[in-house]
C-alpha cells in the first residue's frame, strides 16, 4: 500500500455551517494566495491493486468487495485517523483478517479483508490510500471583528475520483507563487506555489459548496470594503500571480443568475496583462475577490475549460451565509 497526496481543485462538500457569528460593517478584502492543508475524515481508497506474493498475484481488497472511492473510517473497531494507522494495524495482525468500517455514499458497511504476504515479506491489503489534501487557493474575505475568513469559493473534492472529501482538520499557510502554467482551451492552467515551510495563518474548520472557512490568527487582507450586490458590467478581481503581491485585474461580469444553489456570475477577463500572464482564470485563483464600485460583491470559483479567459463566480452574500456572517442592514 502507498499513501498519496491529493491536489486541490474543485468540487462540492456539504456539511454543517459554522455557528452564526458577529460581523463588522465592512470586511477585509483578501486576494492573497495561501497554502491549504487538510486531513480528511477517514482514509480514501483511490484504487485497488494486486499484491505480488511468492505464489502469484492476490487482490485482497478487491476480493473483499472494497471499491475505489470508499472511505475507511475504522479498523478492528477503532476509529481510523490516517493511512499510516491502517498500515501499522495490518502489520501488527501478522496475517490475521482485518475488519474495516467502510463509508460508501450514504451507506456504512463492514468488510473483512484477508491480507496477503508480499514477496518482500509485508502484509498488504492491495489498496492505494489517500488521507490528505494540499494545494493553493485564494482568500476572499476576513471579518475583522471575529477573524472568520472565507476562501476558495468552492468545496474540496478528489480530482481523480470526483468524490467529496470530508474534512477532519486543516490549516492555511503563507504561500509564494513561483510560476504560472497558463491556461488554454481544454487545458486549465494553474498557479505554482511554495508553502511547505509557510507560517500557519489560520484553521480550516468547514468546507462547503461556497468555499472553505475557518478562523485566522491575524487579519487577512490589506483594506476594508463594504459588501455589495453583484451586477453585470465592469468589475475587477484581486489575485496573486507572482510572489506574494496582490494585484487588481479588470474583468467584465456578463451574466448574473440564480439557481437552487444560490446566486452565480459569469465573467470574462478583459485585463491584457492577466491574459498574457495566465491566459485568464487558472487553478489557484479560486476565491479571488470580485469588486464593483469599490464594494466586495463575489468571488471567482471556476474556469471555462474550453476558454480560460472566461470563468464563473458566486455572490459574496452566499459566502457570508455559509460562514454564518450576515450583511449589516442599512
């Protein structure tokens, strides 16, 4: 077995929102790139694989009915907190069957797996495991009175499996953008950042369809702005595309619409410099604040895969609702 690391891209995750908090009349506007480190609840099975034994190939996990996308929550009646715990438990049993508690969608299942002894002398279950998410995202806002921040504009999923990643614990850290892979039609680009030794800036307490949320150890952002309502027309986004400098780039809001998941926007990048640097919206820019007439109105969420100069966003109202923060009535 092997423990892998997920990369952070896009997706949805629904869970209980943060408690309703107090709020300031103005919010601190973000735009800075941060490193995101999240440990998942349980261990995700990203695939099964044969174990090469002295007598040939064996597939213990597959034979026990374990499937790609299952989450392992417990082993032999104990709550499981990471892939290393599972590997250690299998080794300690010295070939005895392993009882696993599995979460598959809404189902809770029990599976007994008979380990196989590899040619190298290790007891193995024949699974690829993942128990963490790391990546780059952008801070949208921070409430100066409570320290509650919102970032990313969407939840966490496994990019390969497309499955939700339930959150156990997490942190955001300082990050530095050291390069950009520009986007092109059919190939989303990405910000390339370093954050392995970055200072911890806050916790990640909740991941939902409108972003990730937590409490910052210090104010995140450089200036405050009132909350506004997004509308079609000229706007700008704040993003970090080089080093740690937050810069403002021109965009056009082309559509505002509502569906069962809230209020959304479609936007086009009109800033020539950003188009030259990145091709438009790239991975890592998710969460970039959208400003109109000096007010914070939304956040970038996704890119058009067929056209990186265009993207999607959501309203700041939906992000504040998810964070438990409400706009001050006039």
